C-alpha cells in the first residue's frame, strides 16, 4: 500500500477541517468542467457489493427548485415547533439552507432495488446501500472543497414529498439534498458552533469489549 508524505497528510487534515456545511453562496455560476471533476469522486467511492447505488438528480428548473424550497420551508416551520424558549429563538435565527442562492442543487438518492452487486453484503443490513451513498457523497464533498467550492446538506425536508415533486422512481430513497457553489466566506469552525447552537467534542471515546 502506498504511504503518503507528512505534507500530504497535513493538507488532507486541513481539507477535512475546512470542509464546512455552507449555507451562504455567491451567485456566480460554477464551471461545468470543474463540477465534472468533483463528480469524478463518485467513481472512486466504496459501495457495498460494488453496488454503486447512488442516483444523482440535478434540480435545475424553476418549478423543481420552487417545489424543493417550499418543501424545506414547511418542514423547517414544523421543526421549529419542536423547540421552546432560548433554543427556539436560536433555531429561528439560523440559516439552514442555501436553496435560494446556490447555483447548483443536487438531490442524491439510493436505488434500493438495484440489481448491481447481487445483494452482496446487504442481506442482513440493507441500509448498507444508503451508507454507501453517504460515503460517496462525502468523497464528492471533499473533492468539491479542494477546488474551492462549498457544499451545504439540507436535511430538513419531507423525502416522500420530494420524490413526488421531482417525479423520482418509487424505489429510490432520498439521502441528501446538496446546495453547491462558491461560498461567501470561509471558516474552519462549524457555523452552529460559532453561533452557540452546540459545541464540537474533540475527545473521541473508544469503547472496549
């Protein structure tokens, strides 16, 4: 196995540190060739049984984007009801999506009925298909960040409604809705930490059995 230099290891750690969930984007378009380079990370991603279950949908039309945004706004208002007091006030002040500004928007699904891989590794854990999609999109996220692009993961959505609104096959399951573009600013700390929502735990606890 190839061993990478200490300088590379440091750069990789910096890349992981500067990988942030971006919600504030500049309106500048993203060059398609640059985007294609980042998409190339999917071809390198691991997947259970080599099933490659990720299905990518570019959300581009005005109608599709309006439907996705309306979905988020309804789900976000409903989520706010689950908080009270200071937490509710903090939640209401958070910017939790860049869907109004991001020039590129991507819905990523897991094909739960894929024949590829012949079921290897998912007979007892079928959720491995979705875990594979998450692994792939994280590689894409790092590839995008390495090229200066920002990525924001919108998880406050009704997945069934999005499947209907985007006319997605019924056996595909939503894993992520990503906003992609040039970030307005850069930060090496999570925004939720900077705004006092939660603190990052730097101490990894490893259990032994």
